[in-house]
C-alpha cells in the first residue's frame, strides 16, 4: 500500500529561489509524478495555475501564477533519464507547451496504460479505487485554480492527483509486461511527446465548430461569424470563457432568426433576459453587421474517393474485431490518425506500409501483414 498523504511532506513553492532549489531536488530523481491545474472555466485565455510533482517521499505544489520564470523545470521535462508519470497527459502537455514552451521526453501515462490493458474505467479515481481502495473527492474538480490563496482542502485535492501516480505506474507496468503489452503502451507514450502544438488559439474559422453552424445558409453563417467575433471581444474584455458570456446555442439561434430589436431577443429561449438586456445593443449591431457582410461558406472538405472510404471501412471493421478479441478499445489496436493515413496513401507492399507506420513500429511488426492483406483485398477477414 503506498504512503498516504498524511504521512508525506507537502512543499509549497511560490518564490524563485525556492523553485531553483526544488528543481535541483526534482532533477536528482529517477521518477516523478506530474499533474497541472488550469483555470479554463474562469478565464478568457486559460493558463496553468499550479504544477504538481510527487516523489516517493514528497508532494510539491508549484504556484505557476506567482512565479515569473519556470524555466528551471524545462530540463526535467525534456530529460531522457527522469521518467515523468502523468494521467491523461495530452492536455497537460499542450498547456505546459503553450504557456512555457516545455518539451517532453520519457513519459508514462497511466490512462494509456489502463486502456492498453483493457480496463473498463480508466479515470484516475476509478483506477485508484480499483487498485488501492482509495476514494477521490471530486469536489474541487471544477474549482477556480486562479484564485489565491488556495484553501487547504484544495491543496490536498491537487496533491492527490499526483501523489499515487508512481505506485499506480508500478502496478500497471507490471501488468503490461505480464500481458505482453508493454511495447504497445510504450509506443503510445512516445507518441504523446510528438507534434505538441497549441490548439487553443482562436482564428477566423472557429465559429464553424459550433453545433449547427454548418446547417445555416451562407448569409446566416455570416451573421454567426459576426456574433462570434462580438462575443470574443466581450469575453476578452471581461476575462471570462466565451461560453459563460453567451452560450454557443444562443449564438446559433440568433444567427438563424436574426432578431431586429431587443424585444425579439427576449423571445429567444437560449438567451436570458439579463443577457438580452446587458448585451442587446451590441448583439443587434453584430447581427446587422453580419447581414451586410459577404456570405460565409464552410471550409471545403473534399469527400474522399470511394476507394479510400472502402479502405477506411475495412480497416475500421478489422480494428473493431481485433480490439474485441484483445479486450481493448479499437483505437488501441490502431490509432485513428494512422488508420486514415494508411487508407489515404494505400501502400502497395510492406516496405511502403512500414514508411506509413514509422511512428508505430510495434504495431507494424504485429499487424502489418494483416493490414496489407486488408487494403489489398478490401476484406478484413
């Protein structure tokens, strides 16, 4: 049974000198557990507010908001010697790269490990309960981590996210090795560190992502674009997430109906009376601006040729049945991006397939001949 929080030292870090000392301590370790907390529900541009590290002996909470320079941590994240253990690492890595430019090597992701083993429930709370009988309190899951000072119970919640990851990693690693799936999981740990890029920046076409946007006429889509831009400007000025200013559904409803005045805005079920009165004038102006703008046409996604669609279907059918046989989700067998890459490129022999599967060499070795057979014959069985 791993050490409980009550028997582990907590180290709070909010001064540059202390960060340098702690970074030296962390750099001396062979394995670290890591997690982050951000304020995505409470700010226009979310940012990392807290970085948690755990060693077998201590839990460290790094106050990212009050430290002007976190560069002492860079070498830890990029070290090929220190194993960093995350749970569901992708979002953490994107945020840490976006805010600090950190790059990563040598990771273990407990969620990926659990999926590779066929666990039905792969959330951290479920894994801790199943493996150690530990119950996590989710009370602060959606808390505002940008507030200071943090309550003592929030500190306990934050450290719990990293505290048990090292022993959980040990258990899952042993299961991966015993089930001959270590190389499979290792391949996905490695893929986590590749192609990290900022996915949160807004751009001119983001409004097309709203549900219902593509059902609008080009004229009404231009109104939606104008409303979207108006909401962005309000959200940025208030430093709030856009959806908390006006909902996505309300924007689409306004673009559909194009209200001409505030009384008509008040008739919309997706918009509260308070929102209609507070933002009404600006919304009406945005609608008028959109009606005067050129029609907006959705980005053209060319329909793949039928032969590509047939290969996608055949590979997906094989992947589904293979996943069922192995007791894992189908994308564990073959990640979606790799499947689509193969279907589009249509490799004609094993050498060409190997080039398309260069980032998943274990899967190439294990499934390559079957994949070539499928895309050659169009039959997954």
